[in-house]
């Protein structure tokens, strides 16, 4: 606040210094080229006019349209003023110092500062602010310690500078020093800006204890009625893991605008408490607060993570009624939401209705088609994106590489992988390497996968090892599978999926003794397998099923439906694939284990609980097993229903006896 006041004081001084003669136009409206105007004013000794012109240029014009080089022009004015031998006066000297600092020419600003015969607090603050903006914290600290006196702006500048440039602990130390030096007669030392900067530092660490100490100081100093401070407090509590305290601060805020509502909703989403975020969004609408594009985008992203298309459609309708801007990034969030929910047709409709597409919307389409079993369309949209002039980023390449992976387009995938560096001048990321190893290992080309891994500039991460392990499961590669699993045991020893996949590899090779060793290792390390669960939404109610679940009110109807389907399937040639059951038991027991997997129960319920002809959409927390995949192809043909299953890696669209993944997933 002090800084803004100083700027206004400079403006008033310059207005008094500029001649008011109507015979010549003001410098900013001169027909003379700007560079010549500056030179002309300096030659006449009209340094105040020159500084006023440069200040207006800096404030009013965007950088791309400035008709002169502001830093060099400011330096020329400073040099001319120094050479003239005529003192400018303190106000004008401070104004030139401010201009030099804001233009980022700190060596010239420092020379001007040292040449000033008189300096006031504003002079020191301006120079410190310039060094702080440039990130030169050592020089900020030296100047700060030399200051003859300090005010709120001095402390705010040095505290916020350390906080912004990655030194939050030092920022908190300075805040405590400010409180110590301001005790006694100046017990009210500090203001809402220093408090907000200190809260940002506590948030960056993050440290709830420090944040609470600052909260107490804020209350003692009487800053707790300020909206900026309340927002910083709420943010601190949320990012330090205390969302309930953040909500308490939010509820006490008097002037809650769309920004504060959106921030609090986002805090719930970031903290994994999505239901409360949705409830608060509803409260916001009931309070008559109009959401902005940030609100819409945040809620849509949360709905995307949960694949909640129903509420997403409702929000889309609200956005249409509210008249959202189709050029805003909330439109891209809509595309992303529909693609993540498996409705790629609706995603395409929104995409095609956008007046101007951006990287996010293009990437959502590429990834959406890849995840929904349309690799050719994913590649086509990627190529259209390139033709549109949109530069892809690392995430866009991950999307198109995953499309090649799930379709088995090995050569195309390798071509795109090599183009990242050769054509686009980008470095490969760990995700890119994980994708290409996944691509090669799924195709059984393990030697090439190992060769790429050996040449990687970084150490393989858990995603790459998991990709290799998945390929080993498909092709029963025991040697590499064991190597990948052992690497994963080192990285994340508590992840049950690694043990289960390795056991699957051993089981498929008939190595039951090794399977038993894996089980004993899990028991010894107290690793618990994540239970498979599936869910389906019917009439706005979510129904959840576990394997062999008999708790649903319509269990008898569900089992009867499954028995009827199994009878038809066997008549049409279905043979259960018991390879997907780990247990070394009789085939009849294995078949019974497969029959009541959670996804089958959910699909059967969807068939009996929804009208004939409507799609049945089921979600599963784990990868769908191979036998269930086969069974759903039969289900779709027998019932003449489209069955959509979203497992942990992608969407499967079953229709008339076939799946969109082409049996390659």
C-alpha cells in the first residue's frame, strides 16, 4: 500500500513540474519519434518531462507495443541528468530511481541512488524493491541493514521477497525480527501486507504452528477485518492440512466475493474432500454469487476425477444459462470432463463449438480418444493440432503415445517418440520413456525396451517399471517381470498391485511355489491387497459392489440375471478363462470365483435397473480381468446393450460382441 501511495505522490509532483503551456502538445502526443523526443527533452534540461513520458510509456502500453526501449531510454535520462550538474530535487530523483528499478536496470539504479545528495525512506524502499523483484536477496539484505529507518513497506518488501524466492524460513525469521524491533512504543509495527507475506511463508514451508502464531498476531494488531488477510489465512490453514480451520476463517469473512468462494471450493477439492466442495458450490449458487470461469473450471475438474457425467451435464446446463464465455478455459474444462467421463461424442461437440481452441482442449481430445479406444482418431486430432499451429507440450505427447500403446501401433509410436526431440526440440520426460517402454513391452519387444531403458538420461521411475511389469504379465516373461517387480519393491514396498501382478506372472507359468512365496512376503510385510470394487449410478444414486457381494437389496435378481446370461453364453461357446484366478485349486472353484467379480455384479444390476436400449456404464477401481472382458462381449451381444466399463487405465466400450480396445489393453 505504501508503494502505491509513493507512486501517486510522484505523479502529483510530475504534474506540477510539467509546464502547462497550451502552445506545445504534451510530450506523449508529440509527432516526433519517441527516441528523439527523449533526447530533445534531455538536451533542454527538461528531465521531469522526460521522466513523465517514460513513466506513462511503462504504465500504459503493453511491452510488445512500446515505441521505445524503456530501459535504455531511462538510462539515457539518468546519464544526461548526472552530466548536467543540475540537481533534480528529491521527488524527481526518487521518481527516476523508481523508473530505473521498474525497468530492471539495477546497476544504473544503484549508481543513481549512490549519486543522490539526499535520500529519504522512499529512496531506500524503491531500491530495495527493485533488487527484491530481481531476486537479489543478498543485496536486499545488505541495503536493509544499512537503512537509517524502516517502515511497513520496508519490512513487507524484504519478507515477501524472501517468501517469493524460495526462502520462507528466512522470511519468518525477518517477521519475528520486525515484531521484536517494533515492540514497546511502536507495538503496532507491521500491517496487513507484512502479515500476508508472513502467512505466505508459513504456507510455503508448510508449518501450521507458525501460521497459528501469525494468526494470533493478526488478531492482536486488529488486521482480522481485512479481506486480503482473511484470504491468506484461509489459504495457509488449507495448505497446512487444516481445512476445517480454513472453513472457519471463510465463514467469518464478511465480504465474500466470487474469488473467496472459488478459493474455498478449490481448497476442498485439493484436500480430497470433494463432496464438501460440491456442497459449498451449491451454497454459493444459493447465496446468489455468480460463478466465474475459475469456479466452473475447478468444479468440472473435480467432476472429471470422479467421472461424474450426470452432475457435469447439470453444470454444463447452468453454464449455458449463465452465458459462459466459450473463449474461456472453462470451455476446455468441459471438453476434458466429457472425455474423462467416456462421452467422447459430447466432448467433440463442445470442442467443435469453441470459437478458438487451445492446447488444453486439443490435448483433452487426443487423450479422450486414446482412453476410449479410438487410437486412429487420437492420432488424427494430434496431427490436426500440429497443423493448427498449436505447439504440443509434454502432456499432449503422453496422450498420443498412450493411443499408440493401447492400439499396438509400435512403429507410429516410436516415430512420435523420436520426433519429440528431433522435430520439436523438446527433451524426453520420464513419462515419455514410460509410454514407449509400455508400447514395446506390450508388443513383446523386450530387447528394444531394455535398450531404451539403458540409454535413458534419468533413473527409471515407478511408472516405467510398472509399464514393463504389465508387458511381462501379458507375455509371461518371468525373468524381466521379476526384475521389474524387485525394482518396484524398492520404490514402493507397500503397493499390493506389484505383488499381485508378479504372482499372476508366476501363476500363468505354473510356478505355484513362487506364487506362495509372494503371498508369504505380502503377509510378512503386512501388505494388504486393495479390494476390487465397482460402482454404477442409477437414478442419481451410486451402487457399489465388491467381489461376491450379497449385500445389495436386489442380490437375488442380480444373481438370477447372471445365471441366465451364463447359460446363454455357454450355449454360444463361452469357456471361462481360469488363467486369471491365482488359486491352485480345481477348475470348478476357479469358475465360481470368476462368476461374481464386482464388475459383473454391477453390470448385471445395470441391465435390470435401467431401460432397455440405454447404455450401462460401470466404473472399477482396478484393471478389468481378461475373463470379465470376454464375458462382457457376450453380455453386449445377448442383451443388445452398449456396456461401458471404466477400469483403472481406460474405457472399454462393448457393443454387439466386440470391444473398442480391440482386445489390446
